[in-house]
C-alpha cells in the first residue's frame, strides 16, 4: 500500500516480521523531500521496529524507530555526507545521524545531531 508518491508501508515494516509498520506522516514528508531534492530513490534500511527487534539490533531503549518516527536510509548514488548536509541545512527540528554508509533521520520535533 502506497503511503506517499514514492513510499509504501512495507518498506518501513519491522524486519522481524511482526507486522509493525505505522509510520509518522512528518517522517514521510522529510523522506519525500530528500527524494525530490536528489532526484534519486531513497532506500529504507530500517524503519519501524518492535521493542524486541530494536533490542536485538542494539537500538537505543527510547529509539524513535519503536514509534514509527525514524528511518535509516541510503539515497542511490549519493554519498551519506551529502544527504546529511542537505538535511542539516533544510530541516531544523529533526534527529539526524551520519554513519559510514547510511543516514538516520527522525521526526522528534527537536534538533539533535550526531555521527558515528
């Protein structure tokens, strides 16, 4: 089921198979903005997580993935540094993490930045 022009609910489903796939509307808006800006597919590597799956992958106890407000993703043929830089410039009240091969974004409503 499509939840926006470029994303379907299944892309965000918990990877353990439990069926948890409810995604925050603002998170989708941010990801659609990234898709539009880079004119390239956005690949979700981790979206919603049930508490058990979040724990099994070493996620933070209060992770925004648990309530459908976070996604880890890549943009096809775009370096994560460039994606991070764009989001940092464009969106103020989000959580944004830079990792070697992907970016974390969440719709927390306050500014948070980090890199690993």
